[in-house]
C-alpha cells in the first residue's frame, strides 16, 4: 500500500466512519475530502487527470489558497473535513508558508 492510498483510507475513516458515502470516496468526488496534487502543464487538459500529460514541477500557492477558501465553509456531508496534500515536499516555498499560516 502506498502513501497516497493510506492517506485516502485514513481520510475516509475520519470523514465517513460508517461508510455511508463509500462510492463518493472511491470516485474521488466526496466534498469533504480535498486532495491537492501537482496540476498538468496544459491548462486545456487540466480536466483530463488520468492521461499521460506532463505535470508541473510544484504545488502552487494558488492551489493552497483555494484550499484555504474551501476551509471557510462548513463540511457538506460530514462533521469533519480532510485535506490530502500529495507530495507535500513538491510545494513552493510560498505555498508552504500559506499553508502554515492557515494551520
């Protein structure tokens, strides 16, 4: 089991302990589990995440600020929310500082 798979299972256990919304978690569309990862370089192909497009070098500050904006609202289906930052070591310095401020 990889780190990302473990993080998703841990987030699912926190957000949905009774497994009422397991299908949403499996599809990656649960509104209370936010995953932050490197985006593709092509903005037009940003919706096509499973293709073999080249990824950006790092996670940008705009992505972290979008997470901060999402954290200002209440969780949708659960009483808790989980954020998974896939490859946190790939964050830009400014993104890491923005995340640190929100913690």
